[in-house]
C-alpha cells in the first residue's frame, strides 16, 4: 500500500507538469521496468482518443526486426484532470488549451501491463491512435523510450481500502469514459496560438436534439420506457482560461439549463457578457441511481441527431453560428 501510494504521488506530480504544457511525454513512467510490470504513458490532449482502434507495440533496440504487440495489455485509457485551482489550469500555457482544443485541459493517460518475455535492454514503445482521434496541433511523438531490466514483474493491483467494504482491487477501467452523447462545436486545426474558439461572442444559444433512450429492466430485454430525468446528466465543459492573449474570457458567466419532451431535448446556454461557441460543448451520460438492476441505455438503433440550433447576439437578436457535431461515443 505504501509503495502504491508513493507511485501515485510521484506520477501525479509528473503528469501535472505534462498537462501544464498540453504535451505528451517522451518516455514511459516508470522509464525502467521489468517485463510484467505496469507502466503509464501520456498521449496528449487528443479528442476522441479511445482504446478501441488504438494499438501499442514494443521494439527492442537490440533486435529492431522484431515487434511485440502490446495492444491486448492496455489496462485503461482515460482522461486526467489537474486541480482546477492549480497553475496547470489557470496559468499560461495551460490556460491556452481550451482555445486550442475546444475542450477542458485534460490529458489522455494509458496504463499498460508489460507482458512477460520482453528482452532486457533499451527499446521504444509506439502508440498508434485510433483513426477518429483529433489532435489540436499535431500528434505526439510516436515513440517513447523505455528500458527493460532483468527479472519478472507483475501487474500493479492498485489495491485500496473502501469505507464499509474493506480491501479492494482497483478496476482502472472505471476511469474510462462512459457511453455518452457529445455535442461538439467545430474547432479547426491551426498553428500555435490560433483562436480555435473564434472571436464571436453570443448572448444565448438554443440547442434542440433528438436522443432516444430506454430504461431496460433487470431481465436485460424489457424496455420500461425512456430514461427518467433523474438518471440523465448533462456535463458542460469548463473552458475558463487565460483572460488575455488567446485564452477564452473568464467573464462569460455562462449558464445552462435543459428541458425535454420524450426523446426531444432542449438545451439553453445564456451569457450576460458573451460566450464563445466552444462554451456550448457538452456531453450527456446516463446513470444508475438505485439497486433495482434497471439499466439506462442510449438507443443503438437510432443515432442522436441535432434538430436545430439558434444563436443570439448580446442584444437578443438572432445571428449566425456554427453547426456542432453530435455523436454517441
């Protein structure tokens, strides 16, 4: 337990520095490991980066002609957020990230269990992102340095003590995103310092969507109708950034509320001082709130769709704005 704690304290400090600059690391953590050990890697701030479709390979410097496929050893791929009061979030260059990416300042982190049988010595791990991954500027360096030392390790259990439950084995897959419908305003790629969120400011934005859902009974097949409101969460990206330069203004004071009729959802954003298009990005997730076994689900047969979107200027008049992408991920 003490060793696990020390590992995560050191890892957290190291990852905070990576997030501060919106970058990917050039080596694994730890940089020296045994075959069988658990390692971690940061993979930049790419949107839509998922475990499905992402591959991992290892090549030893002593035998460059042999490639070891590590894809099946991915333990988890999740987003890491720094403390919102930290320098990594509120100071440059970390505060520029929302305007470059269109999303909150988070870092993709991969946990990987090294397989047995890897040859000792230095080598490189190559991560190839899934084709849907969107990098704000460029993909991170494809290779990361690692040294395999003699000996046989074992995957870290990440065990912890649960209140009222006793010792537990950590399930890192629970850190991965749940199925969600994402409404994503377009953020074009561009050079360093570009204003991906644009210079336009809006007083209000109304988004209308059709998102079919179903509450499935404990038998796994019977539908109990649409998912009730108390099992729906709308999560708006927190895009507060540097108030000067290329960052998003912190003075927008944007507020959001939503209503629904069946599968039709109306989401309203209001700002007394003006918001950017990026501040209308949000995700909808479904949650269980009881022990009945009922399972809230998005429809797999009918995709969520945008039915309309209206932008209003600061005087309350209709104006033009971009069309967001809507996807179930």
